[in-house]
C-alpha cells in the first residue's frame, strides 16, 4: 500500500440489513466514485411468481423481507385487487392499516434503538449501549413488542404474517382481543414520545439533501397502505403511471437495479413522507415533531432518526384511533374472482414506497410481475450522499472515514437483504 493508494476493509458490520460493499475512489484529493455494491445474488422472486395463482403473491412476496413483510403483502393485494375490480369494505381497509401500523412500530423501533442509536451515543452496538443505557434499550424493545403484538394478532404471526389474502384476511379479531393491545400501545406511546425528545437533542451535522423526494400521499391522512405518488417537485400520478416515471437500470458494480425518476436520482422513505405530508400527522405527532425541532419538512439525513421517532408516535396514535373505532368486518374478505388484466399497487414500507405490478390471465395465472423496493430506489441518493461526505472529510484517517461512511449509510436504513449482515468498505486513494 503506498501513500497514493489505500484500501480499507471492514469485514463485519452489524446494524446494516443485508450484504454490501462500498468502494470509494479518490484521485488528486477529489472523490471520483462512491459505489454502494450490493453483491448478493438475485433472488428471482419476480420469476418465481410467473405461472403462480393470483392469490399467492401475498404469501410469496412476504418472504422477501422479514422486517417489512406487510408492505409486500399490501402492495401485492392493492395491485391484484385493482385487476379484480374490487374495493375493500371500510372496516377491512381500517384493519389493513392497523396491521401496517404494527409493522411501522416494530421496524422503526428496531432501527432506532438497536441499529441507529449506537452511532449517536458512541457505542459499537446495542449490547454495549444497553450496558450503560439499559432503560433506553428496554423501552425501545417494549415499543417493538407492541408492534409485534399487532402483527401477531391481525397477521397471525409477527414475522411473515399468514393471515393476509387478496380481498382482506382469512380471519379477523374481535373487539375484546384488541383491548389488551390498546393498553400495551398506550405505554409504548409514552416511551416513543420520550425517545423522540431524547434523539432530538443529538448533535446533527448541518446537511441538506437536494434530491427530489417521492412518497405516497393522501388528502385525508398520512399515507401508509395506499395513496397517490407525489414528489417534492410537484408531480402527482397514480400507481398505474409509476413505470412511466420510474425506470430501473443495471449498474456494473451492483446486482441490485438502480431506479431513476424521470432520469434523475430521488429519495423515498421517512424524510420524503414527512416532508410531503407532515401536516397530515395526528395532532399529537405534530406536537412531538415541533418539540423535536422539526419544521414542515426535513432534508437532513442525519435527522432521519428524529423523523422515524415521530412516525413511531404517529403509528401508535393511529393504531389506538383505529382500535377505538374498530368494528369487526361482517366478512373477513371480499370476493375477488380473477379476470385478465394488469394491476399496480403501492404502499409505504418503513423504508419508503414499495411498488408492485402484476399481469394475470383469465384463469388467474400470473404472466408477469415487477417489484421495485425502496432500497433500490434510494441507492443513487445514498451514493451521492457518500460522495459528498467523503469529499468533505478527506482529512480523516481511514478508520474515522470508514465509521462516518457506515453511519451515513445507516441514515437510510437500507434493507439490502434479510440474511447476512455485513458491509465491506474499499477506499482507493490515488
């Protein structure tokens, strides 16, 4: 290794979900490339779906992710129900949103307390963090458990739920079953408010992203289970036009596709959702956001932990509202006979907008499937952020620069895969 060319490797990095590597090339003191290399092999889920029955995607696609399976189930159901020409009864729609709230609560609290907090408090992992801040971690786990309880009660189990079907559910809970969950959620809400207050006090680098922001929006609510696709530059279009605006492309350094919005990079996820719909949060969540120092929008990726904390408060608040007004649906599902056609579905996974497209024939067999997850949509934005971060901190030694790059990536909570957990960082200086 010469003074003009250096290579760093981090062989094991927890707190990033999936397998990936980062290669940064610096020439003459300038960053020429920052490439987030996702090298895990393709998983072929879209190919698996071809030839399967139209009722199977909720169960098959839920296996794509153990953290946000409800997002996959919901986007799939939205697309397939569109093809079948059916709309859910309002009680079923409310129950689907309640299930989704459980996923947001569980996923966000996992990221905040076990993956992201150690970065801000100077610990290598959550175990070390718990040694000095036991109550903080325990409160986070209690919030996550409340989300898992909702997932288990409505979805059948907390990981890869099995009670979701095209047209609704296989069974629905009674009012009495939800009452104990409400009490658990009220305690979790107190913990979530404390967390939002605490993370708001961290020292955040002064960074503002200039990417276009993309998220689902709805006129009457903070969009979660469906909505219109909106951007910070003023675009609004239905899910059926997603493919006209968002195009995926292969890049040499990654097995994952990169997505572009009308030819430019963009960002989806909590910052986009909050910036486009903060006024549609519940009064309590808006109050917590204001107390945390958030304005109507947030473009600082390091403050994403604050936005997630606010979204946890909102998801709990919304779950309590839905439980209070819950009336068991007359039927657990509406009939969805197959018919030939193409359907498009979106929903807001914890990490951002998730798009599904299906084409089925008259017998209900899937002829084609397309799934665009939020992580692939965000890769270009992550790489751009890494270029900026490295450019501004070239004076750091390799260890410090590596740590900063890892922290930058964790701001986006990328869900690269559900299996292995490590990142390799390769920095070449010339």
